[in-house]
């Protein structure tokens, strides 16, 4: 149920939306088409109940639900846009919300439902605000926390985990020396979070049109990671693998820290309960800007939706505190509705999983969606990975490697 999915069709979607006028195709005004992203079959019962509740309150209205696999979202939206049949209500991430909003294909919900908009966390609302318009309701959220091995920290004589990137070198050095294991395996490989890490340091890396990695803070951060690879505090494999690499290393007991979502703690428990019993949680390691990265799923309404009033009402129903809370009880995600986030559920629970939930809720307060609307992001991540590899394995200066990566990215998205 990760909020991430393939962005390979994002640029094509933006092109279609900007060049193909919205078609007026006959549709049943009493049928609201509703698309979600890979929730079936796990959440079928939840979805049917939530839909039935809305239909009971709106006699004559029928919600036609379609669940789309992660890797088919972009292509399905392109096909629907070309046919003039975008669904009335859509579950989208921040990148696609931005593309569709800039093309004028989404309802400004700030104008259509101003009272509803007030019910969400400002940071979540920011992830779907485009050119001053609230282009979607925020739905469920995810953010990273730090999983750390209390026993290994104790062995190294460290009484608390690091809180900032600046603290990493000292902590990692002590851990490696004492435990003879890696300290951590951050996401700097094929699905690198390095652009977000730079933003967490306070660098402005994407202005909506081009990527800029010339800020000295980007080079300094890249140098920090490369130095940690050289010192074996970060395994070399982290520079060539996906985020799963770091999880696997941590789950096997081969590293002391993992910066990831709280849901991955369950995977660690299933892999090795003995390792999991020694894991504690803490707020994520942050950069100088003091902000973490927020991933958000959102609910948008098509501008040409039949019975726009009903579509907006249904979107508000799905994003309401009541139904967000019910969803969060079934999955390791967090609500964007302020009222739902205040529910005792998020402060309850025993053991590591209960602690992880509480830690993540606190981390939401400082989290923001840092990179929005970057086309071909997967390719951008690979180019950033290549820059770090060139530094670590080829000795290329950080500023030069990052400048080449940025130029390559911009050549593809320009």
C-alpha cells in the first residue's frame, strides 16, 4: 500500500492533458466513476462498506469503483484522457495531481468545498495545492522513521541515535568500530531519495521546471554518503540496489539503523523475531532544514465530472476523518484528517509496533512533500545514483558529478 508508483507515464500524461481538449462524452450523471490504486482485494470489504454508506445517503447515485494496479495508473489515465473519459473521482499521488491541475483538468476543491479543506493537516494539504488551488483532498500519508538496534548502540557506547545528517559520521564510525557491522544503508541506489535528502538540508533542487544540484549543500551531502561508503559504514551495495537492500541488510542483523517506514518493522519481525526484539524507533534523521519527507495519496475530482457536486461530496466522504481512521486501522498508514490523527488509536499499542506508530505520528509534524511533479523521476534517481557511484568508485569531484547528473536529468524533462 505504498504511496509510490511508477512515474514512467507522467510526462506522456502531462502532454496529453495539455494538448488534447477535454471531450464531452455522454455519461450517466447518476454514476460516479471512482478509481483507486492497488487496494483490491485487501480492502474490498472496507471499500464496499464505505461506498454503500454514501449511496444510502444519496438515493439514486451509484459509485462505480475500479481498482488499478500501481504500474498501470499512468497508462490508464492517458487512455481515459484521450477518450474523454477521465473518472469523476481519482486516487492520485502528488506528481499526477500537479500534472493534471496545471492542465486545468481538476476541480479547485478549495473553492468547491472550503469547509472540508480546513479539516486536513496543512502539510498534507500543501502536497496537493497547485498554483494556489487545492487540487485534491489529501488522503492517507506515510513518512520515514528511524529503526535502530539498541543492543548495538549500547555496544558502541552510544546512548541515543543520531537526529541529523551532521551527526551521522561520528555515530557511524563508533558503530562500525565496535560492532564490525554496517551502520546503515540509506536509499541512495536505484530508487534514491538523494534529491529529498538535499531538500531536507535546505537546498532548492527542483523548481517545477528543472533540477538544480549546484547548491554546496548537495555536494557536501553527497560527499558525506560517499565517505561513509568508503568507511564501510554504508555497504557498497546501497549504491547499486533498491530500497529493499537496506531493509534486507537490517532484517538480517547486518546493520544498526534503517531509515524507512514503520510498516517495515513487521517485515523485520517476520524475518527474525530475535533481531526485532532489539529494535527501537526514533524520529527520522533530518537535515539542517529540520523537515522530513512526506508521501501522500490524494483524492481529486475531474473538472468535467458529471454531477460535479456529487463527485465532490463523494471525495469528501472518502477523505473524511471517519473513513480515514477505518483505513488506518487496516494498514500501516496515517490520516491527513486532523480529527482522525487525534484518535487514541495512534497512541495505543504495545511493543515495537505500537512504539513505531507513535513515533511516526510525531514525525508527521515536521514532514513535507519535498519533490512534487518531477517527470521521469525514476530516470532522475538513476542519474543521481550514477553520480554517487562516479564519486565513490571513480573519484569524480562531487560538484562535477552532480552537475552532470542535473544536466542529464534536465535534458530529458526539458
